[in-house]
C-alpha cells in the first residue's frame, strides 16, 4: 500500500503599503485583482471605506504615516488586514449595531462607513488597540 502524506499549504500573504492619502483607485485595483468579478463593486466600496478610515481617522492624513495592507486569496475566501499608525480606534459618537438593518441617523456624521464594512464583509475583527482591521469575504457561492 502506498503511503500518503498530507501537506498543509499556508496561504500566500502579500503586503501593500502606501502613505496616507485618499487617492485610492490604484490601491483598490491591486487589492481586488483576484476577486471574482460579481463581488468587485461591493468589495471596492467596503475596502474603500476601510482604507479611508485608516488614512483619515487613523493617520489623520499625515503623509509621513503609512497604511499597511496584508491580503491573501483562496478559492474559499479573501482576507485583508489593514493597519494604520494612529492612536487607535475611538467609538463613534453615533452608536449603531451592525446587526441593525437601519443606517445611522441622517444627521449623524459618523458610522456609515463602519455600517457598510459590517454589512459587506462576512468577518470583521479589530485588534485591541483599534489600529488593525481584519476583513474576510467568503467566496463559496461565486
């Protein structure tokens, strides 16, 4: 009987780093290059919100600070880990639950980006300090 060995192949993570800017089109193109076409528009919106939050709120658009994005793709899922060099995430003044089906109030100037992120991605995790956001989208039905 022939012997078999199962080998675990770790996902290949790539890293993209950019100085704090809101000019995100080329960055989004790289991050979405291997995403199935039917999901690209939705994920573009979610990633754009996450990257804007990192650059604007995390790094205060300081061009000397950078945003790091680690990402990997598999046939089952896509992961993005976005890290800023800011002081950490502070809860928004307008509170909402990601499980709510309603957007934050119209007069609220915060929370819409977070609402979209939680609505678009299947898994959303923050590190304890609030400087790193991990996002996952399942691809099993695409």
